[in-house]
């Protein structure tokens, strides 16, 4: 192609792309303010969360363990936490209740270091059963063996119900949570697993002395849908309508904000992990700006998508997240919607 031709092609591209650009809509969540900052020279966003010093307002949401691939994924995630100063919740540590075979998949404290928040994770069904057996010591031993700071309790009635052979709760999750809190001498976090929690549940939880409420909101990975898909051709296929039930992270922040102001800030739980359906830093940045109390934002599938191979892939992704967050701070002002 001659120089003249290539210039012509470029000019034509510009015209075509200009028309494409005109169809884009501006992100309604922000005012764009280009006048008030130079380009950020560093990405650190220091904050104290769960009594530890973070360097980024990000949380690696509870995921996996006990499978062949899990060890690599977890090690990559823990390494990223150590490098970029993020907190981490483990996936369900249920496999460790019966055997120590999968211990190394979960043994991430040596990678993460002592300075960052690191939490074990158990489901409400296991906790109900352990408490009924008077086996609270098993929970404490689990946390000690992992050198975890505390325990995340996941509340997942829809997932269990949709799952073939899933556990049935005999009491309300709130009762079990209160029982565990009463016995525990370590911090407790409560979360859903992708459906979120309604306003009455958020209010009940914020009135308990939890270290944090982790949303596990609707809009991303949906475990009711996931279990539904696993049931192809089986009986529970009749329950698809339940896969569409839940609350987004933005909606849950609205609940938390209303509750916080109605209680004039007098709540026993003071920290939020805003999670569920967040896959990019602009959503994280906007959601953080709407939080009525100290908060980080969490991602599960967003990190998982980059954590299955070489560490460098995850490293590149997290670095880009932090660069994006720093740029957002420089040129964006969040709007209340
Ligand atoms: C592969 C995978 C495994 C998960 N396992 C757990 C788990 O063991 N315990 C738990 O509390 N949540 C678990 N979750 C739910 C996540 O912590 C999170 O609440 C949910 O995926 C929504 O976040 P996302 O939209 O960023 O993926 C898992 C999520 C994924 C993707």
C-alpha cells in the first residue's frame, strides 16, 4: 500500500470510528473532572480494615479448595494479596473438617504474611451441625491451624436447596450465627454466595458484633443458577425462577445506608465487604463512594478469571485494577444515583 493510500485508509477509519464513538453513552455514575489532578504517580490506597493495614481497598472473595486446580489458584491469589496489600477470604474449609489431606490448598498464611487479613470459611450447615454436636473446638482448631484471623460464615439456603443432596438447615441461619458469635473469641464475617441479602437480613446482621458484613450480592456468580445448571434434566430444573431472586451490591448499599442513618450510626457491625457482580475498578470505585461505613470491594470470579494459569497473568490484572482506581480518583467524582 502506498503512503497516499494508507493515509486515505486512516482518514476513512477516523471518520467511521468517529461515528461509532458518537453512539457511546457516558457512564452516569461519575462526573468527569479533568482539571484537578496530574496523572497519578503511584497506586497505593492505604486503609485500615479488619484491624490490619491494607494497601488497596480490595478483597479476594472466598472461593475454592480441595480440588486439583485449587492449590495453584489459591497460591496465585495469596501471592497477589501479599504483593498488592489486599485481604483474602478462603473458600469453604469444609474439606479440612474431615481430613487434613487438602490442608496445603488452604495453607496460605505463609504466602500472605501476617500483616494482611486472612479468613477461614465455613457454611451455615456445617456450623449448625458442629454447634449441635458441641464441637465448637473444631472451628477454633481450624482457624488456629490456618493461622487465620477469623471465620467467614457463608449463608446459602438457595444453593443448598437447589443442589442435589444439599444440606437442609434445621434452624434459621440467624440463630446459628448468634450461637457461633456467642462462643467465638475470634472475629466473624457473614456473607451470601451470590444472591445477596434483603433489608431485614442486612439490618439484623449490622446489629450483631460482626467484624464485617460481606454482601455476596446478586449480579455476578449465582450459585442458585450454577446448581440449577448442574441439575440438567433432573427434578430441580423446575425451580429456575429462584435463580432470578436476589439483591445487587448497589441495592444492598442502599439498604445499609438507610439502616445506618435510621440507627444514627449506632450499629454493632462497622465494616462492609461490598461484593458480588463486581468485575472492574470503576464499579468498585463507585460502590466504595456510596458506603456509609469503612469498606473494601470484593471480587471472586473477576480474580478467578486471571488466577488459573501463571501468576504473571493475575499480577498484570491486579496492577491494572490499581492503576485504574488511581486514575479514577484523579479524574472522577462519584454521583449519588
Ligand atoms: C469458583 C467459586 C467458588 C466459590 N466458593 C465459595 C465458598 O466456598 N464459600 C463462599 O462463601 N463463597 C464461595 N463463592 C462465592 C463468592 O465468594 C462470591 O460471593 C460470589 O462468587 C459472588 O461474587 P462474584 O460475582 O465476584 O463472583 C465461590 C465463588 C466461585 C466463583
